[in-house]
């Protein structure tokens, strides 16, 4: 099942974070990225026209190997930047760890990337998250939902969108592993609700999943006393 994730990754080693860190813009947009080699990436970035950044400013940054001015749009100046990644970041971004499709431009600020991506399934996202953590890149999950093509507020299995979001978050964070990697309180803080509310949301979602699964196999019967 496809899932849509929005998250923030943080590390001073991330490519292009040196632009908002050292130059005038407080953020830039990465509209496209291409892997040339394991440690070489080419990024197409857009910089706000009100920010005074010259080609010479960009070319002077140590991480940028090559800079090409592509042109001007109503939204800003577009550059193609070829960047050499450090070893740790390169390993974290290896293609086998990123089984995902970019949904929106990446917003890059000082030491942070904010991204919205469609992953093939929960395991693909977890692999990416674990890869980041293994290479000292912090990942803060902002939201995670099932493919938004589902409509009507009731998702597959009879779950509400809210129940599915809560269960997906819990699964991706290791709540159902043994031993658990996260507590209900930590999930509640991520979901911005109280711990009892999160526990209740998970419990109702779990019950609905079990009921739906057992009913589909004709194995749910009323207890007799």
C-alpha cells in the first residue's frame, strides 16, 4: 500500500544547506534532483528573486562543484547545482534506501530539508528512516497517511482516516515491535494529542482491523453464554 509522508531531515552535512546558512535567503526550493554518481548529485534549485544571490556567490561554496544559471521565472531564479556529498550522506541517500516519489519541491533551510514523498509501502519508509538515523541525519515525521486516492473518510478495512494515520505512525515508529521502540506518549506528542486519546485511537483502529479481517474470512461469531 502506498503511503504519503511529510518529514523534516536535519544535519549540517545535508547538501545545499550552506546556501541559507551563509547567503541571504532563509530558504530555497529544490525542484529536481539527479544522481550522477554515488557521491555526486545535481540539483535544480529556485531562489526567490528578492534574495540577492549571484552565480559567483554559489560557485564560491565549497560543496558546489559546478553551477549553471538556467534562467528566470516568476517564482525566482533557477540554477542547476552539482554537489559532492560527504561519505555519510551519500550512504544514507543510496538509491536502495529511497524507494519513493517526490510529491512537492523540497524546501531547504539552515541544516534542514522539508520533503513530501510517496513511498511504496511502510517498510520502504522505515528503511529510509533507519538509514538516516544510522548516518546521523535526524528525521522528524510531520505526517503519514495512506494514498489519498481513498475517499469518503473511511479507508480500506473500515478505518477512518484518523485511525489509519495513527496506526501507520505507530507501525512506522516501531510501536508494534518487541520490544517497543516508542511509547504511546511519544506517539501522542508526534500526533499532537493526549496519550489517552492516542491509546483510544489505536485501540479502536486495531479492533476495526481485526473485526474486518475476521469477518472477511467468516470467522467472527458472537459469543454465547
